[in-house]
């Protein structure tokens, strides 16, 4: 039987375990398609990766759980999915390359399985060994063939370990370049230009809502009492349950808009944002929107994490800056009164807000130039013996 071009095309299994990974995976797939349209991607991701052309074996939200306590309850399902992927690595759909995006506890185990059956591994967005479990750097070097790093300071960690690592830039710069905010969201919502708008950003994990949503709402209610003319804007990530968020806000008298717009467009419509930590802090940084960061998980998860995590900050913006340019309210310190006071300062103290915006501009420069996704696509094509 004559083999078609598609049959001969390299197959790449790609695994992203959460919303940010879905985003970066979709950009990688799109960049690869521009140069190598016959590359076949399949694996684990979300709606963005599916839209970019990836055949989804199962959705990433089946794996995305935050906190030690929360993970334990989902272990049977996670293990079942792991076995499915492990069998695929050496089955009829055996890939020519495994691309792993962040999500280290799951993906490093999958890397070991791939190594055992001779499937090369490219790890894109390395596990944050600079934050905790630094010993994992040696494990990564043993199980991974190539590393695509998104922070330049990570290179030093792998220099002496024999793994081929390279700094490819930060993928958010590509996304931002393609999604420049038009500044029309206020107009579409009927919000006047001089109305102060506060963003309430609940993140992308449903498992976080149990510990964060009430605190966010209580803070917004305090702000509303002090600034009754202000409006509130809540973006809902594709991985979140809109119903849960709408139900909680419906119990209040807040003038709130719950939207599913591009995150940069939402950020540009806000005067200040109260946000969870994570990738979203860098997205806000690229827009230059002043912010405050909170982080809360189950008490036991926090107690364990506090012993393991070795960095001073929770927000990526502060981590990249190497200093606290954005105030963080972590666990018990995430008190509505204190966060309300910080957001009010961002709204009313123009010098304070401008100083933060200047610092955010400096962080943006530190991230480098766009082109990250194309660089990673070139590495993936090279590793499948299909150079761009």
C-alpha cells in the first residue's frame, strides 16, 4: 500500500496539564504548522491546543489540581490517565517525540516512561527547580534530551548537568504581540472612560476557587462600599466553571461584569487588578496594569509548601524582577481589609501606581524579545529529523 505524506509525517505527543500550558502548547503548534504543516500533534491539552490542530486524547483539566490535599483525592483518575499515555508511548501511536510543558509531578514521570522505550523528550518550560526541590534538576537531566527555558537565569542551573538546555525567550511575548488590546472593552460594556474599573482575576484552576473566590468577593464588597461608583471586571478562563463564579457574585450587589474576553483586553480595561499568582501576573505585566497578588490553598497544602518552597515571592512578576515590586497577600495575610487598602492606593495614589507601572516595564524588558514559540518549534522539528 502506498504510504501518504501524512503517514510519513512525524508524530509529536504533547502534554500540557493546565491552562497556561494549553496556551503555550497552542502557540507552539501554530508556529510549527507555519514551517512544517505535516507535523502531527496529539496529546493532552485544552481548547486552545485543540483549535491549533492538536488531537486531544483527554482534556488537561482532568489532571490540573492544585495543592497536596486536593491531589490525593484525584489520584485514581490521574493514575488511570498516566497509564493510558504510558501505553501510547510504545503502542500503535508511538510518537517520534514527546513534548512536555511544565506540570512537573506528572510530566517527569512520563519522561521516565518515554526514556525507557526510546522516545526522545523535549521539556518546554522547565520545572521550577529554582523555587523548590532543586534536586529535581539532576532528575530532569537524566530523563530529558533537550530543555527549552523561558527565563534566562535558569541556564546556570543546568550548565554542569550535561543536559542540552537553551533559553528560548518567554512565550507570553508572542501571545501579547498577537493580541494587542484594542481598548474597546469598556465601550462594549457601556463603562464610561472616567469610571474606575477593578479587575478581580480568579485564575484558571477550579480547585483554587474553594479557597480564593470568597476572599475575592469579600474584598470587592469592601471596595464597593468605599468606592460605590467603581465597576468590577471578572475574566473567566476556559478551564473555570462560569456557573460557580456567576452564582457567587449573584449573591452580592456588586456592579460586576463577568466576561470571557482576551485576558489582555480585560487587563487594559482595568485601572487596578487583584489577581491570583501565576502566569496571569506576567500577562498583566505586559499590559502594565497595576496589581496586587493573593494566594491561598488548603491550610495543610500551604504548611507543606512553606517548608519546601525556597523563594521569597509567589508572583512571577516579582520573581523575574528579583524584588517585590507588587504587593503579595499570601494565605493568612490575604485579608480583605488589607487587600482593599492596597487596591484603593493603586486607584487613588497616582505616583504609587505610576511607579509600579515603570517597574512592570522593566520586567517586560527583562523577558527578551518575541519568537519563543518559533524557536521551540524549530527544536521539535530538529528532534524529529524534520529540520525547518
